[in-house]
C-alpha cells in the first residue's frame, strides 16, 4: 500500500509542479537540471504531534532548507488509510548527491535549526520514524 501511495504522491507532485509552472520549469522557479537528485522523505509522527510537526516545517524548516540550497518540491499527507493522521511525505531536489550531503550537513549544523529542533522537542520528540529514498529522473521524465 505504501509503495502505491508513494508512487501516486510523486506523480501528483510532478503533475502539480508542471501544471503550475507551465510545463517548462519546476518548483521554486528552478530550471530542469540534468542528473538532478530527488529525495522523498516520509515521516511518521508520534501520537498527537502532527500539528507540531507541520508548524516546525511551516515556521522554521522550509526557510532553512532553502537557505542551505535544497529545492522544495512539495509536501503531502495521505488522504486515507491507517497512517493518514500521522504521516508527512515530502520531496526535496538537489543538483547532485554531493550537494545533498553538503546541504544536510550545513542544515544540521545551523544554530537556527538546532534551536527550532530543541524547542519543538520540549514536550517530547515529534517524529517516531523517518524514511528516505533517493530518486533519479528517467530520460522521459518531464522533470529532471
């Protein structure tokens, strides 16, 4: 079920991005780039922590991702199923794997992120489980 959901979310992301960008550009005004790397991350929130997780992304994480060179592709929550109430799926884009590693290292070391992370854990951890999958666009993908 999760595999089908992830494929559907990725397809929806690409359709949404291309539709909003007129088919020639991708999220955040970034042009298509050969060999770009995408990362799909799935977070399972601890019981009662989903709203706090959304707030952390909305208020802190997104701007720090951009600050550290990550392209925000999109964020989704499942519509139905047993994990719908506690799952967040998002996709980030990077020029390549090396850029991804540098971006995450810089992000994790950012004092603003460390403060936001610590504050968001004041009443316990937000995330129970985090999964990451790296994706390369196919030669026929409308987004690269």
